[in-house]
């Protein structure tokens, strides 16, 4: 199945919820009223919904569905230059080029249960398929068997993993992994981190410590901090994202489990609120179901 078909299949629940609420052939203002309610039900949020409606009205297009797709794609583009190109009619296509991290180390954060460790394994598979060498670091030492889970993925995929004993200092492990990446000349290091602590330590302070440790071992790294977010959590996930962004400065978001929710519209307020791009989306359980994010394709799959 082609990736676009997987995307459409993954967003089926959200698309069905939207299509049930909007009769596109009706009078324009009635259609916009219906679309407003449908977008709110899809967890787009009030502020982002109002912006979408404003863009549709400003477009002056008679085809309201096409205008809605363009408005959604525009709001999913945090880069002002690329957003300006969209307004001029250019259509940047993320599917035709790889998602290139800015540096060599990607720190991956997120609460427990969002599929963070599995996502890291899928990222390793994706970048290895592009010819890059990859190292994984199991720094989520507070979760029972967290290190073993990533090590098992590494064994299946043929990727090296730096891991320690359960309860080991995650910052020290991240330091060792960053040093190892530099020494071996490995292209990319993905650092798994804790999503919950079973101690009195503050999670965000622990993540800051891990980030500092990477920087000591590999100056100016990590250049990327990606948040893994579960689409099913909706607006609660957005509140989580704000806290992670304040603590460690996010540079990207990966949204998982889009295939299991009717609230796939939550990507829009995430981008609007945080001002960081969606890097990948997960639309299934298989390794190939982690897809580079493309705003126009997402809007097309969302509205049909």
C-alpha cells in the first residue's frame, strides 16, 4: 500500500467525523458553520478553527472544500517563508525528500504510553533505509524493561544500542552514547528518555540534565529535540507539549496513533501553539506506518 493510501486509511475516523458534519454543497455561510462545529469536534481547537474559517473567507473561492484544504495546509506550516510560498500557489512536497535532522543527535521526549520507544526504532529503520548509520541510546532507565525493549528493537533491526542497568543514571548513559557516536563517526544518535519518574526527581529537570550531558560529550548537540505525542490524548497532549517545550526547547513533533482516533485535527493547534513543525506521523502499528509529514497530503486525507 502506498504511503498516501496508508495516510488516508489512518485518518479515516477523523475524515468520517468531518464529512458527517458538513454538507459542502450548501449555502456558503451554512457550510462554514457546519465546518466550524466539525473542526471543533476533531480537536482542532477554537483559535485554530477561527483562523481556518478566516483563511477560507479571504480566499474568495467558491469551492469551499478546496479552500479549506489550503487553509489547513497553511496553518500546518510553521515556517513563515514556506507559508508565504503556499499563499503564492507553490506546494512544498515533503514526501519527495527525506526529513533531515539539523545535527547528529536527536533527543526524543514524551510521556510514557505514547509509543516513544517503538517510534525511535522506526526512526532508526527509516534513516538506515536512507543509507545513514544509526545509534540508539536507551536512557529511559526509570521504566521497567525500557532498556530491554529498545535493545530488542535494535537486535531486530541490526542497530547498535547503548544501554545500562535499570535505574542507571540516564544522563551518564546519554553522555556515553554521544561520545560513542563521535568516536565511531555515526551519522545519527537517537536518545530515548524517561516519560515518568518513580522518584522524587522532577521529570523536566531530569530531561534538562540529559540534554546538558549530551552537549558536554558532543558540543552544540542535541540540535534536535522531538516530542512524541499520542493523537488520542487530544488537547491534553497539547498541554503536555507546552511543558516539554518550555523545559527542553522542542524542534519537532511526531504524532502517533492517528489511525485510532476521530480527533486527528489536533496537529493544527500543536503547530500553531508551539511554532514547531510536525516531522512524522504514525498511522499504524507497522514499521512502514511512520511517515514523513506533508501538510497538503494531510489536509487532503483529512477532508477527502
